[in-house]
């Protein structure tokens, strides 16, 4: 689809997109016409152009009235999505609010920066878990080693976890997690983990799956606190006295700044989450890779797109 380059309004910035990564949850749901959340009765098609892309890095091309924190030519990443009723980042150019962009080092590869928005989301849960129960020196677990889980395990390690155990049914993802420093990986539902209130059980955990049986399993094996990062897709009742359950605390800039500092320090690697780089014309192929779990993330690079 060919559209004119948009103009940034007051408080907004025009960004020339360098790279944008898939968000498997959004891409798979929207591509197949399924609501992302259980309270939604349907997907409101047609979606605006560029949706549902939101994990983006690029350079500032033009400033709207009232903008002054960023400069033209500066490398930026989106730390907050544009909202799903606005034009998205699967585009060569996108307009975003200046306050939702964060300056990032120009020397870092775009695969290290495009998924900053996801890293911000995960960071908000990690920081809440740290504040409520503590992480340093503890045995931690991550349930689900997709993109969010691979970020969570690195953040737990950066916070000084004694060990980090990863749970996932897919061997390739467990291998990817181990390459990123995971202490130990196990298949989902394994009986190798001790039950809670016994020695060797998990101290604190992060759920990146969201399905009732997976959440129950994690809570059955965790003593202190479980942070629910994943979208909880069904209602269910849990009976785990003494266990603190932490809901998702929401998006905020400080979490993005925390994630960015870990990236700069080399403690958070986002590049390994990218399984392939493609053009926008290959979007359907990318979704197929995600659907078949043959890719963790796909990075779209507008420069690879064929000219009209």
C-alpha cells in the first residue's frame, strides 16, 4: 500500500523507520481475525495502516510544533505503542508522540533496539517483583521462553538471581534461553521441580504463558511471589495461601529507561530474539513462521522492501 508521508502534529514526531519487530501475540491474533483480549467480542477491522506494528527503532525525520527534547537525525525507539486505532509502525514513516520515544545509541544494531517496547513491558513486571519480594540471590523461574520470557530471564540474572530456571515445551527455545545465560531449562509441566513449601522449590517466578494450567503449575512450585506478565486468557480460581500474586503494573517510561540501560551495559541482548529479517512484502511468510513456532521474532527492515 502506497500512502503519502504523514505530517507530525503538535507534540508529535515523524520517524523514518529503520526496523520494526513482530509482536507474536498481536500479529497472530490480528492476522487471523481473533481478539487479543477475552473482553473483546471481535476485531475492529479494517485496522489502520501500519498496524499492529509497534516495536520500532528509527531516526527523527521531522518535529511537530512544541517538540524540543529530540532533534532531527537522532536515533530513537518507541517505548510505548501508538495505540491500535492509530497508524502503526509497519511502515517506512510513522508519526508518534514525542513523549513516547526515547533516544537510543546510534552505534547499536537495530535488532538490539527495535524491541525496546517489549523490554519496557517486561521490565515493569520485573521491577514490581523486585520491590515486592526481592530477586537477588533467589531461585527464580520463567514460565514460557518466547520473546518476553527470554527478556525476563536476562533481567532476573541482571538483578542478581541465584539461579534462573526456564520452563518451555519447545527444545529450541530452551536452548536459546541457555545461550542467553539461563541456569537451567526444563520442559513445561516437569516433575523435576519440588512443590512449594519444600526445599528446592522456586522462590519467585514470572509467568509469560497466561493459560490456567500453566499458571497453576507455576504457582504450585513457587513459594513467595509470582508475577503474571502474560495476558490471562481465562478466568480461574487459585488456592495458594501465602503466595503473593503480582498483576501487570502497566507501561511507564522509567521501565523503558531501565531496560535501555541494561542493553547499553550488555546485560540484555535483544538481537538473539530475531530469527529472521524480512521485507514488509513478506509479512504473511513471517506470520507463518510465528504460527509454526519456527521464529521467536521477525524483524522487518523497510530498506529491504521492493520499490513500487
